[in-house]
């Protein structure tokens, strides 16, 4: 009888510049003036935008609709030649990632998870393995920005040593 592997479990946490650095950048335009933002104000409104381009390529805008928590990450994709920005707008999402590897698959022991609040943007570095986001409180949709120049170059790939149960501390 073949044994079924027990999934590794990871608990999602809030990303910050240090914890997310192996995977990319975190931006919080609503957090007030900073050197990397241009902030303008008017009667009853505030606007902030990044001083530099969000992604380095000519991006496409996409929207993904996804189920909610809990989930088990079984497959991931990566973009070897482009960055990808993920932008939740009305509800938080949970993202499972694994750092770039020199192999053809992400590894279960390298999987981390993050809760990305509305108004926070994460930009995935080139080559970072990632699953589709899931809604923290239920099904949701979120935007993404990325060049589709390498679309299809990285198929959804099973996680080596996986699957990985993604959890959220309550």
C-alpha cells in the first residue's frame, strides 16, 4: 500500500520589507509620505503613487477570481523573465510563495505564506514560485500587473515534497 505524504503546514503572516525580501517588495501607498512615494492632497482626498515604475516591464492588467481559505498548495508557477505585482482591493488575500530554485519545481520546505491586506501591494521577483492567492474571509478577486511576454513559459508545477497546507492564525 502506497503511503500518502502528510502535507507540510505553513502559517501565513503579514509581509514586511524583511520577511518578504527573499520573494520581492512590499508597498503600502496608504501608509503616508515616504521617499519611494509621491503624495498629493486636495479637499477631502489623498493620492499616492510610486516614484519608480511598479514593475520593470511593460505590464498587462489582470484579475483573478479565487476561492477562500483554507487551502492546500499543490502546484505553483514562476515567471523567469518578469516581475508580477499582486493588488488586493476589497478583501485580504493569502499568498503562498517559494524562493527561486535552480530546479524545475518548488520545494515544500521552501514554501512561505503571507496575508496581504487591501491597499498593500507585493511585487514578486523574477523566478519566485507562487500559487494563486486565496481570499482570507472567503472567495474574492484581486488584480495583478505583469508583462505577459513569457506567458506559458512556466507551467503550473507540482511542489516537490508537497503538498503544503496553508493556514492563518486566528
